[in-house]
């Protein structure tokens, strides 16, 4: 039996006439068209007109590349043709009002992993679909200050060896790949399930000295392998591209950690709650995984500001729960006895 196309999947999601569902479907279709344009530009590499040049910094202080701005412009233009009231982007200080009568608000990271643009590593686009609550034309930011559990759908495009769309509309997490032969997205994986257990973690170990004790203890225990309290060997991965790390975890399990740390500006983490953490958490939970800020479920956090940052841990559910225990009740981890008696692998 041939694999389902994205169009067939979206048509099955529609069901009886429903304004919100119809709006979600129309918006996803516009997003796929925009992502295909982005992919074509990325494929040109340094030969293209918009690539890895630096523009300056965005409103949140992060360095912008030419391709960041190019991608933002493409997606904003696409959303002008979708039933979207408000467009909020990591690259813009405030949301853009498109149609105050439309039912949806979209939060988007137009180009995740842009530090990898000139190294030929997979980058992507992350998006979150929310109901356009309140008065979009009076308080445009208010629609984005609702907890992630209210998302109608979420997903990301990954511009890698294939152009893939990871999508959830609230009933499982599904993966579609663009077929150049058919000219459409085709379902490659239906209802991904992240294994509860793992022997693989992703973290930037260069920041070890800045981490809180709970994170250092967790990583120390993993790195001690079969001779340590975990009793098994772990592999470490770190791509510095959120979509690439998440895609790997969806395919084979694992856990991702981007904790807050003691560096200036990093105490509250670096990932944006609205644009990155919420949509990734939605996808991961729909794949039977878990996502927290090391303690609290990401999707239950009520945003206080549009560009709010959070620490984030996501992936295999049992491993995420273990990391929470390291933060709130390390003495309850039976194999860690005595708790603070050993010196870590990186510590003198």
C-alpha cells in the first residue's frame, strides 16, 4: 500500500466542517510552500543570493544571518495568504497583525540552527499554531502568552539530506518527506514513539563548569558508564541545531539538555518558550516523550513575555523524569549512594 501524502493526512484531519481545523490545514499548506522555497535557497549554498552573511543582532540580542532574514520574509509573506491573525517571529520584536478576524496565531523560528548555515549541517524552521485569543488588533502579543497545552498544532521543517516535515495536530507525531518525483510531501513515519529508556544524551559539555550541581552529577553518572551508578555506557551527541537533535531523538530515542547555567544571560536558559520550547515539547509529548524546564512540564508554563527563555530537557520519558529527580530529590536515586562522595569525571 503506498504511503499517504500530506494532503491526504490533512484531509483526514479536517473531518466535519470546523473553522479552526480548516484554518490549521490551510496554514500548514502555506508553510510547506514557503519551506520548499527556503530549501531551494539553502541548496544553492554560498552560490545563492542569501546565505551566511551577518546582518547584526535581532531584538533579543542574537546574531542574525542573511538567511535568517530571508526565511522570515518568506514565511511572513506566506502567512499573508493563510487564515492567520498574528505572526510572531524570533526575528521580530513585536508580532505582525495580518488579519484581526482570522482564527489563528503563529509563532515561528524561521531558521533554527543558523550558526550551522555555512558548515553544511542540517538547519530548520520551527512553528507553533495557537488560537488567536483576545483582541489581536489591540493587544497582539497577548495571543502568544498562553501555555503550550493550548497549541492546536506544531511542527518543524528540517533542511537536511531530505526536506522533512515533523508535524503534530494533536494526534501523534508524524514525519513527511518531500518527494521530488511526486512533487509533494509523503508520509515517511506514522505516529513516532520515543523509547522510554535511552543510552544517548545531547548537551554542550563545553559549559560543564557553568552548570548547576544537579546537571553535573547527572552527566558524571552517565559518563562513568558500566562502572558507574547507571551500569551502562552512554553516547554523547551535540549538533547545536535544535531540529536536528530533536529529529534524531524522534528516530531512535535519547535525551536533550539545554539547562540554565551561571553565565551572564543564561540563568533562565536560552531557548525561547514561545518559538522553540513549546512546539518541540508538543511534538515530543505526542510521541510519548517528555519535556520539562528540568522540573516543570514545559507545556504548563504560562509565558510572561513574547521572547521569554527557558531551560529545556526533552526526550525519552524515563530519562527526563530521572533528570528531574536529580534536581529535586537526588537522595531518592537509590544507586547514587553515598550521593556526593564521588568526584566527577571532569572534576579534580
